[in-house]
C-alpha cells in the first residue's frame, strides 16, 4: 500500500499536535482532510459532526462519522469548518511521483472559498526551504492569520521526510 508508513506509530506525533490544537474547536464541526492517504487523524479527534477524507488510493478504514471518497483533490467540493492538507507534497514542484498531486495547493485555495474557520497545512521542511511552499500559502490565504506553527521531527531521522512543519491558520 502506498501510504503504509502512516500506520507507523512514529508518525502519530503530527496527529497529536493537530488534535491538541483542535480539541476545543471542533464540536459539531465538519472536517475535510484532502489527499489524506490514510485518515489516521480521524481516530484522534472527538466531538466533530463528520470527517470527510479523500485520496486516489482506496482505503479499508471505516468509522461512524468518516466519509472517504476515492477521488482526486480537484474533484472534492465540500464545505467544511476545518480544512486540512496534511503532507503537502512536492508534486507541484519537486517530484514526478504519480501519487503526489500537482493540484493540491490549488484545491486548498478553491475549498477555502467556503471560509472554513481553520485551515491546517503540514509539509516537509525541505519543501519550504527549496520551494517556499508554506510561504506561498501564507501569502495567498489573505483572510487568515497564523494561529499556531510548529516544526517537528519524526524520530529516528532517516531522511528529509522526517523533518516537518505544521501551520494552523485561523479565519480573521
């Protein structure tokens, strides 16, 4: 499976960071997790009304409030209170990997037209260093402020994929 590394407990740090941030913010809210791979964050959150997720690779995960769509990000059109893009990839700038979307940033902007209360973006620090992916997003999300940002490491560090960053945007 393409995203099996997400089942490795070392990656739970990102879900713990995000769930801690969202803890008191998502009661009865709609969550949209675009290009999620495996929607593991779903298991860390409570109190939301529904959790939508998509990816091009089908999954077998189920949950009472989980709705998974086996579609590309450019096909997603859901109004949400919390919009997430975890693992902003290098598909647009750095890689020809067919599993990495070339349109996820544009999809993030398109879905932000619904004015979610929060937008959460996670990426590899190297993508920010080389391509300024997060700097571009920060500049483009004019109706949002940065509410919280953190750099973190998935241990042990095996390669550049393990140095990551999360930015939590809040609607102005």
